[in-house]
């Protein structure tokens, strides 16, 4: 797998998909590109905590949901602009992430999975039952777009596309900067690899784990707010565990622990799902499920892992696995 | 012994350290000291509690009794990373490196843990000393056990902790590199660092150590200069006795 092929495989379709609305400003194309970008930021946020830091979250839709409700409530109930709603969702979800991070500090593996799963379920229950705040099972709708203006739907979508692309790409840049250019990046990886060793070397694992929870939840919340302002409907189901599962699937598809892999993977997978709608709304999901299964089996490191393959690491690992299989069998 | 000090506290003082695992008294009232600029060997049969002492000093385990003083300051309440940040470095009996990261990234993380920014030149020369310059971009899991062990030691030497705890640094290491490690330990000692060394290779320990502490069944049974320890009947009994018990044979090498 050469670098050129990698770019061809992930970069070209994803970036082409993103840019498509620029040349073909069709409402449906815009609609898909906007949602794909929202999922992309969501998947990248999951990757920061789970792929990069190794703290696997099974309840990430909980943060997305809180972000979406924060946006809806601030704008509908308090009549505040989206430019307040979005940072508010970011900050509030960061705080919630910090709160979830504390009990998660001492937990690993299955126990951490249970805590995050439980968190997602709690958000779902609260969203369903706190009717005066959230509108209950029906949720909230028509609370105002990004600009607060209404008008020509195509024009609205073009504006939404510009705003969502600007924010999600900035979010991606920030996440890449944190992981590649600050001390937090290597510290996160050290925690993922071996927490005891990380601490024994002097790395403040408590601080960095809480930082990962906080940042990851904040960006998940921001993507939830983008969803709310674009879709104009927030209901408990956006926090369902199937949403958490989908974002994990997207990240695995793209290649976890790379930030950009899940971002582009989500775009590609969302695009595929929507493009396959013509085969029927159930069949397209089955098809996407099949794509994900194939990926988990044959490209366990995701699309981004194709890069590692070129460096030879995976080949060595494969050879070792083959050797041990041969010697044991 | 080192020129250090009757007035200033020792680099490391362990006082009455005790640890139970259920019914097992793994460490029982151990006391000893390591002065700056000295090497203390910690020996004893397998299961005598040596590694547990390391885990207690670094707070990976919490003691049931006794205390650990670093430069006269009790450190029992500190978290793992704060112990390291005080300048206490260690290696593990079961080699611990970041297996999915390459050699250079491993060294970088050791530097990060202590907040070192200017580590690259030193890391390069350490890799040359240990003869794995060519492995700079090799992933940890692709190294041999001996190379992994050397990397682990190199990560500590890079950050030059004032107190260094080495748990069987020679296990699995090629004999060629043995002398390199000995030289490096001597060099560290000369630079005023305190080293506590667990090692089964008696000649290595006796050659390098200013003092040797002997443990058996969690208790300290002897503490003195190598010449004295070599002649100590109880020590010979404990070490030979253990190696002659069939169940412990694999441990004596
Ligand atoms: N985490 C632990 N839990 C239970 N028992 C332990 C643990 N660590 C060590 N032990 C026991 O404590 C005793 C001392 O072990 P250790 O300190 O590793 O000895 P040494 O390093 O001298 O070989 C052994 O009997 C060992 O089985
Ligand atoms: Mg041991």
C-alpha cells in the first residue's frame, strides 16, 4: 500500500464528498455533506478518548445528546443565538465529561465500559422523562437555525454547510494539534499503552485522563449542537446506544487512534449509507453493517492502518502471528 | 563508601517497611538506607520480597506499616507519578516498555514524564552505548527481551533520577552488554546518584555494590559490605538453601 494509494482510498472520496456541494449545490447533496461532517467531528471526538487514550466509551451518544439538548433549550426556551448555544454545549459537555471521568479514573476494561454505557442510558432516561425541560419522548423542534433567519431553503442549507464545515474542520484541526503538537498527545498514547509505566515515568495519568474525557465530551457535545441547529429536531433517540455503536463503527472503519481516520471514515461511511438508500432503508444499513464487519476482520486497524502496513509493522505482526499459528498447529 | 554525609539525610531510608498479601507477610519490618553516590545490592532467594520493596518505595503498592523517606521526606502518601517526579526511577522485573511504540518514542515518553525538553542528544548517545542505534524506529514489541530490558534501563538513565531502582537489569540481556551496564552504573554512582540494585548475578552485585542487603522470607537477614556478606553463614544458608530446594531452582540463575 503506497502513500498515493492511501490518499486515493480515503482522502480523495472523502474530500471529494465534502467539496461536492461547492460544485453541485443540490439540496440533497448539501444535506448529506452537512450530516456527514457532524458525524465526522463526533467520531473524531470519540477517537480522542477511546482510540488515542484507550479509554473506550460506549456511551458517547450521551454527550452528543446533551450537546444537542443544550443548544435546543438555550435557543428555544431562552431565545439565545446559536453562537451562544454552540459554545455553551461545548463547555457544558466538557464539564459533564470531567464528571464522568472521575469515577472512570480507577476503572479499566469492562468496568469502564459499564460506566460509560450506564452514562448513555441515564442521559436517555433523563431526556425522555424530564418533559418540562426536554419535551419528553417527542423532543423539541423548530427552535431556530444557525443564523436564526428563515428563508429560501437552499440558501439556508448553503449557509449551514459553510458553518458546519468551518466548525468541524476547525475542530478536526484543534484535535490534531492537541494530539500531534502538544505534550498531551504522547501522554494520551502512553496511558493507552501502559498506565502503570506512564505514571512510573512521571506522567500525571489522572490529569491526562480527565483532560481526554473533558475534551472528547466537549467536541461530542459540539457536534450534537451542530446537529440540533441543522436538523431542528432533538429527541431522546439521538442519545440511543445504537448511536454510540454507530460512531464506534465509523471510527473503527476509519482507523482508531489517528483522529483523521475516524473523521474521514465517518464521512465515507455516512455517504455510503445515504447513497445506498435507493436499495431500501433497511438494506442499506445491512450493507453498511457488512462493510464494517469486513473491515473489522480484514483491516483491523481501519483505513488509517493501511498506512502502518506500508511501514512494515503490520506485516511483521502478521508474520509473527503466522509463525505462532504454525508452531502451535 | 561515598563521601556523603553524616549530617544530611540519606537519599533513601526505608524504616520498618511491612506488607501483607492476605496471610502472606511478603515484607516484614525491613529497614535500610541508600546514600547518595552509592550502590546498594538487594539480594535474596526468589519470593523473599525484593520486588515488593520496590513497589512499596514507588507507591505502586501501599505499605501496611513502616515508612519510606526520600532525602528525609516521607513519600508514602504521594501518587505514583509524583514519586517519579521527585527523581525516583525504577525498572520492573517483568520488563515494562511501551510495546506498540518505537524505541525513540519510548525514550521521548521517559523525557516527557520528567518534563525534559533537551533529551535528544543524550538519548542518541545512550542508544549507541547500548548498541541499538539501528533500532531507533523499531517497535518495542519487535525487540528481543534483552533489547527491551536495555531500553527500559536507557529510559531511566536518560532522565537521570537521583535514586534509581533496578530490578534484575541483567535478566535476558546478552552477556556482551553486561559490562556496559556495569560501567553505566559505576558512572551514575560517581555522579552522586543512589542506586538500589536487585540482581541474581552474585558477581555482578558484589563487584558493583558498596553495601549489600540480604532478604529472606520478607525479612532483612544481613546488611553490610560485600566482603562481609560473602562470609556470612546465614546468608550462604539462605541463598544456597533456596537454590537447593527443587521448587525454586529455576529462579537461581
Ligand atoms: N501483588 C501481589 N499479590 C499477592 N502476592 C504477591 C504480590 N506480589 C508479590 N507477592 C508475593 O510476595 C512474595 C514476595 O514476592 P516478590 O517481592 O516478588 O519477591 P522477589 O522479588 O524477592 O522474588 C512472593 O511470595 C509473591 O508471591
Ligand atoms: Mg522480584
